C-alpha cells in the first residue's frame, strides 16, 4: 500500500471514530456533580435512599463518566450492563467503568451502597491508575458479572461502606484522604475474594503495563485494527504472548477483549442511532456489510438486524 493510500485510510478511520463519538453523545451521560452542578470527585449514597428519591421509576439506559461500585445487600430485579442482563439480588457487588452503558430495573426497594469516584479522585489520593488495572475488578467491556458474596464478605464490605459514608459526610480534617484509604481497602478486599492474578509480582507488573497499553490501543483503533497481530506489533510482543498476558489478568484473551469492544460499540450504535447496518459496519471498519453481519453473528449468535428488532 502506498503512502497516499495510507493517508486516505487514516482520514477515513478518523472520520469513522468521529462519527461514532457523535452517535454515542446521544446516550444519556451522568457526570459526577453535586446538586448545584459543581464537579466533584467522590460520592456515596444508600440504594434505599435513591429508590425513595426516584419513587422506584426505572431510568433509561445510560452511562457515567466515573467509576461505580454497587454493593447490594438486598434486592430483586435485573441489572443490564453493556447489553448483558444479570439478576439483581442479595449479596452482590458490581464494578462499572466510565463509559459503560447500564440500566437497573428494581422490582422492589433495594438496600446497599452506591459508591462513585472519578479518576481525579484516585490521583488526588495517590492511588496509582495502574492499581485499578491490576485488580481487574473493572473490566470495561463485555461480560461483567457481579462478584457474589457470602455473609461474612458482605458484612466486611458493608462495614467499609458505612465507614466511608460516615467519614465523607463528617467535618473531619483530611476526610477525603481517609475515604481514599478506605476505598482502597474495599477494593483490595474485593480483589482478594476473586483473586485471579498471577503470583509473581514482577510478572504482574509487566503484565499490567502491557494490559494498560493494549486497552489504550484498542480504544484508539478498534474501528480500524481488527487483528490481535496489529496490536502485538505495536506493543513489540508476539500475538501468543499478548493473548496469554491479557488472559492471565482479566480472564479473557486479547482477541476476546477486542471482539467485546467492537460488539459493544456495534450494539450501542444499533440501539442509539438510526444508521443502517451497512453504515454501522462501515463506521466500525468493515468494508463489506456481510463481513460485519457475520462477525456480529459469530460473537452473539444472532445477526445485527435481529438484535435491533429485540430492543
């Protein structure tokens, strides 16, 4: 391919990403602000208080520009995350990353805690961003089921949440620093419950660097790089090594993560835009409509037209 063709492809790919971002702007997005619309970096509320405030009315599918922890003590209903439906029930904790589309449907009043925080909060409290990557609780895309807790685990996480709540709404000095420390304990305890990491600290550190760089590359290129080999070359590793490293950290291969990202983007466009399947496929880097339909069906077991009919 000559340089002129490469430049044309680069322009087209940039246009595709811009068009995708514009379409995604139509999804309702909640920002971390207080009642006077001032930006904040942390918040914590009780699920029962939120239910009382909204009267139990189900919100439309939406996303947030911050991290969410949903610790559920008692509940009955469903929680839809990036088009995957999970039972909302007792003894669970959900972890959502910024940008994930979700919707909670409660059949009755739920009890528990909703903890929200921004990347700025992590930085302000000297919590390295790599810590969030290392613990692998926030999966970003694809299948993100809740962590199921036993009675003792729920009691411990509820105690952390109660301490965070009391500290955050107190007048104590350095309260955000204290909240940051308690939040980190909450996350470490949760991570120890599911403990899926390699035991070698050096292996974990090297892997987390690759994981972070890989995720950044996927976010930038998922609409034009559809092969793991392209990402492996950019990271100067073999596709085999990249797949093994990513799977050891998040439980799915690099290929599965990439496919999840493309499928989530496709489902969002099918749900929140009026574009045709052909146009959506083109925006996501598929030169032929049949290639997009076949890819979607292979990953979801049904064609994109069927998904659009169901929503």
